[in-house]
């Protein structure tokens, strides 16, 4: 029992506990966000949670061993790195890319600060944990994500307004959320571009395409890879 108590109270155990617990708790929130089709999911939240814990731990380390106010330098570094992280985030319609990369940039910044402070144990452990999180990120989020993006274009021969109304009624019935609808008139036909999100646990993409094809006056349905 005495050995276990000493182990729990040891510095290395506390480092592991804080880093893993911060990753786990933040990752839980990320899983919930992934289930609702939000841009930042498990990996992003877990890395940011770990990074925040590491900054606090490293600052405490500096205060104890160097007897200085360690809060000013980390705060300035983190404020500056935010601009670099923001530069990795790209938005294309409702698609958001680069959020996890931005979180990883934040993480390696924190790791670099920890190494510079001489907090080697926490820096090495953080590196291993972040690497592991990034390795399993897609596998974990894939098990919880339910919503998919539907990005299609329709060729309509006549009465495009009525066709759009019928599509909106169908989508509302199936709880498909329309993000945008754009209509472009050509010489003979009307092109309608629709971007929406749907719950793949509730309805399959092929079912949606089949329904759209059956609507009167819709001549053609195109998605990213196929034409119907």
C-alpha cells in the first residue's frame, strides 16, 4: 500500500494523470460535437484539452524552479500562434477543413514551450499522446458521426419554383437540413444546386437520389461522382 501511495504521489504519475485526464474529458466533448456534425470533433478537442493542461503545468514548473512570473511569456506565445492556426482552417461552403491541424499546431507550440522550460517528461508524454490521438481520430469519430453532406445539382426542364417547393417538403419530412439552394437559369433548362446535411442512420443517400429523380420535371441529378 505504501508503494502504491508513493506511486500516486510521484511527479511522473501526476503528469500522466493530468495529461490523460485532460485529453479524455476534452475528447468526450469532441465526440458529442462529432455526433452533431460539428467541425471540431474528438481529435481537435482532445488535443486542445491536453495543450491547455500542459501550458498550466509548464507555467507552474517555471514558477517553482525559476521563481518568476511564468504567465506572461506563454500567454503571448499562445496569442501569436492563433494566427498561424487560423491560417490552416479552410471553409468551402459548409465544409470546414484544417481544424485538427490548427489544434495540432497549438499542441506542438505548448510542447515546444515545455521543452524550452526544461519540462522534458511532460513534453515527451504529450508528444506521444497527441500522436496517438491523431492516429485514432478518424476511427473514433467514424463510429459516432451520423450526419453526411449532400451536395448535388439538378437539371430541371420546367416549373423550377414548384420543383424546389416539392424538394423542400420532402427534405422537411425526412429531416434533411438544407444549407443552401442556388438556382441558375439557362436557355433551355434551370440548374438547381443544393447543399444539405442528412442523418445517414435514418436515410441513405441513394434513397434521396431516387426520390429526387422521381420528381416531375427533374431531368438529371448530379452529385460529386455520379450522374443520374
